[in-house]
């Protein structure tokens, strides 16, 4: 279960929030990973709503977790990780060298079926905004816990989508690297 009692004061976290591109390869503990994922987009109310806003409560963003141990999908209602692949795909999460050795890469994937009734412009706006809220929650959690994080758009989306076995209506929006700062 996530530990929701800790952390630094919000103003201090905002002051300390920054992008980091140099990480120790030391893995993040299971508790810290669970807390991070809950902070990102976990269920924080009995009605199933989340820690980040979601346009019309579509909850169209999925978080894929890439570690040295494989690829996992975050199941927010159960606060669980489901292993999808045993392969280490971290190097595919971005074009910069540090992504391959950082302990954790998050991949934010939008289910475009959930926004199909919207115009293409509105779908892009809503999914982009919702993804941004989640990524910012990760940044704030990392600042609170002394971790580093950086969000990136520089990723070979077609290659990563193929490696993750995504469906045609799933779109990779951003990736985010997390780890202990060097």
C-alpha cells in the first residue's frame, strides 16, 4: 500500500523540483516505486478517481514501467504491477544514453479509443494535458523524496510501441526517467 503520510511541504518541493539527467543505477525500492506510481496516477478516492485530473474522468493514460527486470503495467485500482515482458527495454525509452542505465523509465500511453468522440485537436489537447498532470506529480514526488526525474519527448515512438506490443489505438505521449541522482 502507498505510504501517504510522508513527504516535504509543497512549497519546498516546488522549490526543489528540477530535471535530472544523471542517475545512479541503484534500483528504487518497491515501496518507493509503489508510492511514486500512486502519486503519479493512483486511486485516491472511493469512487475510483485519481491523484491527477483526467478530462471527463476518461482515465485514458496508462503507465508502463520499464526496469532492468522487465516491463510492467501499473494497475491503479489494485495498486499493482502486472509483468508484460521479461525484457529490459529501458534503452528504447529515449534517445539519450542515460535512459538505458537509469533504474526506471515510465512510458505514458494514451488509449485513443477513450477520446475517439473528440476532434483530433481536442483529443491531442486532453491527452497531452492529462499526461502532463501525471508527469508533474512524478516530478513533485521525486523532489519530495530526493530522487531525480526528467520527462522526454525524444523517443522513437514506433520502435518502442512495437517492443511494448501496443495496439493501433494506443499512443505513446511522453517518457520519464526516474532514479537516484548522481
